[in-house]
């Protein structure tokens, strides 16, 4: 059984194209090209304790960052002093690290 020269040439071109694209991808990684990582999770719970920029929600520790946002249910931004123990909140946070860094907090229900 004979294989035509055209098929071999086509296969060679496909292999060369694959290697070229692979080398471009590895070059982008080697040059520290930014690869966007969206790392966030959310949890709903009740604020147990707040001390400074530390927040304890259902026995999970969080830390408020200067760029953390506190929102009401309508999306209006509030100040951090609105956070009091007993409030039901939804916390969006970055799970990489301990304590977890807060992205934003949405107040769901008033506390005590």
C-alpha cells in the first residue's frame, strides 16, 4: 500500500503548524504575559464578630481590604462601620490565602 507524497506533505505542514502555535504559547508564558484568573467564592452567613479590619462570619475569618466594598441589597455602597454582629451578609472573597481577603460584602438583613 502506497502513501501519496501529498498526504505526507500535508501531515508535515500540520505538524509544523502545531509546533509553531505551541512555541508561541510557551513564549507568552515565558514572558510573564498576564493570564487572568478569576478566583472568587461567596458565602452567606451571620457576622459573629468584627474587630478592626478582621471579620468573623459563621466561624470563617476574613480580612477587609482598602478596596473591599460594603453594599446594601440594592447595590448602594456603604461605609465599613455599618457592619455589626448579628447581621446576615453575603461575602465574596478570594479563597487563596488565610485569612481570606474580602472583595465585597452585601448586607442581606439587619442585625440585633
